[in-house]
């Protein structure tokens, strides 16, 4: 099948420019992928650490709550005094064009216990503080896991684009540049031979 590109010097110059741009594009994609992978690996390690803290803090919280239930009876009335939580806030930061969530908690009123002194004891207070810590850790873990998902998705897309440039676009440019260069060289040889013949005839 004949090459659809017309072998002209203009097309050769345009192809060489596009070829250089595609190589730069591949290098940038490769750097972006490496940066995202580095960020992803750091978050995976952090997620494991946060999950471990959550498990430990839950154990402390439930142990304290169990002791409070023993000393105070079942803490249903105290539980009713805990207000509905609407303290979560969400914002974003950008990592190589990928929007990464930042989950934060408004801590203005977290030091105030919702139940009275006469209806609680140190164990209930300890359980409450532990569950507050669990809430913060869960918010942190949600932020990390969502970030991991977004980064993994971005890495996959970047990898596909880099592979497309490396395995399809760049080889196509190389093939077309060679085709036009060879065609122009052949035309130049034909023109030279023709000039020699004309010169010989004139002489």
C-alpha cells in the first residue's frame, strides 16, 4: 500500500518537528508517571500505618466503653447527648494535574464533652476521646485511600499515553521521515542523473 504522505521538503520539516515534540511529550509523560508512582507508594505506606493506628485506637475505645458500661450501666443516655457530626471539610490539592482530596475536621468544639460530669466517669471520657481520635484517623484514611485511587487511575492513563507515543506515534513518525527522506534522495539522484545526460547532450 503506497504511503499517503506526499514526499516534499515541507512535509519532511513538519514531520521532524512533530517527531521532536512527540519525543519531548513521551519524556514528560514518563516523568509524570514516575512522580505519580512515587507519590502513590508513599500513600500506600501511610495508609497501612493509619489503618494500624485505627485498629489500636478502636481497641482502646471499646475497652474503655466496656469499663464505662460496667461502672455506669449501659451508656444509652450519654450516647444521646452526642451531637450529629458535620465537622468534615473537603478541599483539593494538585499533584501533576491530579486533584487529590484533603479531608479536614473542625476541631473547635472537640474538647467539650457533650455529657455532664454527674452522668459520666473517667472511662466514658476516655472512650469518647478515643472515638474522636478514630474519627480523625478515619477521615485521614478516607483521604489517603481516595488519593491512592485517583493516582492509580492517573498512572494507568499516563502509562497508556506514554505507550501510545513510544510504540505507535514515534515509530510512525520515524517510518514516514525515512520514507520521505529516501524519496527525496531518490529524486535528487534522478535529477542529478538527468542533468548529467542533458549536459552530455549539449556538449
